C-alpha cells in the first residue's frame, strides 16, 4: 500500500485512535487479515469471524511488526477503532486507489472469472506493473485487500468481482470504480440465491452500469444475456467471442490431441495464431475476453497471441494438471463447480483422455436451489455421452443424483459408483488406477475434493497402483 500516516488512515475510515503514541507514524507495509502474514509496517485488519476472531491476534500482529490494527474495539495495542471493519476497509481502498493513476480493469461472470483474471494479468504485465487478486479474492473483503496492494508504480489493477445477490457488484464497483468492465457470461452459478438467469444477468450488468462515459464495456457476443447489456451502459462497447460481428474473435477453434485449445485470433489491428498451454475449449472464451482487454490497453495481435500461448495457471486447483511417475494424469479442478464449469471440465477430460481410460471424480455443485436435481442429473448423463470410462460420485444426496443420471443415461452399472466421502474415493482409486489413466476431480469448494488429488499424489507409490 502507499504510505499513509495513522492519522490519515483514521480520518479516511472515520475511526477513533487508541493506544497510538505517534499519530504521524506510517503504515508502509501490506494490509493483511492474517497475523502470520504481517510484515514491518503492516496494517492488520481484525475481523470477527464465525470460528476465529482477529482481535485475539492483535497483540501478536503488533509484536510481528504491524504499525496499527484496524478493529471494532480497543485491543490494548495501537489501533484505529471503527463501527464496521468491512466498511472501513472498503473506504480505505476507495481513498487509496483514488489517489493513483492506475487503470482499473474489473471482471465478473458466472464461470471463468479467476482463469480469465489470471490471463489478463499475464497479458498486461507485458505493458507494465500489474496488481491482481491472488486466488479468487472477489468479495467485500478480498477486493479491497487486492486494491490496497497497488502503489504509485502500479500501471494496471485487475479486480475480480463476484455476486450472490443483486447489488453486490454495484457495491464493489463503488469501492474501486473500473474504467474497463468485463462481463464473461451469465450462467447458473448461485441460481439458488438469485432465482433465475434473468436475475443473474441483472446483477452482472451492474458492472457496465458503473462505467464512466469514457470507459469501456467488454461483453461476450456469444451470450445473448451479456450482449444485451450494451443498452445498460454509457461507455463504449467492445464485443468478444466467436460471433462474426465480434470485435475480438476466435476462428478455426479446435483442440490439440492433448486437449489444448488453438484458434486464429482476430483483433481490430491484426490477426495471429494461438495455441494455449491450458486445457479445455472453455478457455477460448476466457482468452478472447483477455485479448479484448489487452487490445484496448495497447497490445498488438502478435503480442496478445504470444502471451496467450505462453500463459499458465496462476491460481491453484483450476484445471491443474499433474502426471504421476507411473503415468497417471490428475486434473485438479476442485476449487469450485457450477453446471457450466462442470460441463467444460468433462469435455476437457474427454479430449485429454482420447485412447486412455478416463475417470470423473465429481461432487456436489452448491447453491443451485430448485435446479439442483436437474443439473446434477444432467452432468451425470453428460459423462456417459462423452464416453468417460468411470464416474465416481462423491458425497450425499447430490452425488447420488450424479450417479443416477449416469446410470439412467447409459445403464452403466459398474461404470458409475457412488461413494460417501473423499477418503472412500481415495481408497477406490488407489486400488483401481492403472498407468496412463486420466483423472478429473471437481466439485464445489465446500466438498474439499482437492484432498483426493493430494492424497494420491503425496502418498501413492508405484507399487500401490494396480498393475505395477
């Protein structure tokens, strides 16, 4: 964060100073919410969570070098006390970013936000210092923490914005107003909270409504609900996608033999060929979205194509591909799941596993409301249609719907199985995997299916794998 005195911070957040011997002392280090991440000069923000109360760690944070604590009550060490810590953190982010000349790029969408954010960051870093979220820090706490990492040297600030309710994105854009706003898609993630795709579109469209007249709305030409957002913004519009009228578009889209997307990139200033390192055709839309932002900020078609072809995964457990010494390949996409991302991952598995035995280890897709049964059943059916060799449905009721969909689609019998938890999946896979198998692991974050991959990578030896 840019250096600010404790007195300045107190004024910005409307807080009361306690136990501060020198109001002129400065915060010169990062803003953190974990006392273990404190560095000299940090601002430690104390949140009272359901399981952990940050106020209990205030003294530890100061002892580790924090200059001050932002808190909801006095904590016996230098502190700025406010009524609402979340609101104060947002106010600080708004004030700090308002002092910088940084170009703010914000994106939202039902699926692909984090992967697209990672691509945008890797493209824009070629033009100058770029700050972006580590992981998916996209809510009222994570977004300010990301924004406060920006300094005077930061040229681009890339922000991911999530929403569970109408008004969430309006709030986030109010904290750090973007000049470039990107909407990827409108799907069914969190449909249980929103009630329908039209309501999701209403929420996502708050992104383009926030843009200034001299800003830019980057919209998906292939998604009718996103394309329709053109009427909701005063900003200039740039369309991306595979549609013929897209300003930044992909042509001749295909997958390589090992499941990597390739396409011809067209921009208003030129064309170039892209072959990505990432897996799955769904990354084409993400790449085109990133390309549109990069085009706006001055990269040529050749520069964009080169960067997209070199870009990797910056965030863990998103189509993270690891091959074990015995030749078993794991695709760890266990960070989160919704119907759109689940279908994309299954198609990627089918492409990667041509000529090999494929496993889909799948769990619950959360927050689908009344659509849950239908969506889980449809994913199970898709696994059959894609000729996935074996479906392992992990968990309770929703997993049983996955397994039932697969069974009813293809009368699989032994090809689909329902197990109770991650450990049961590990036990099954450990006994049945063979060299050359490809294993996809995916579910909503709450299921914790990354444990399956971690266990089989960390604990398995060649002798434990069937056939060795």
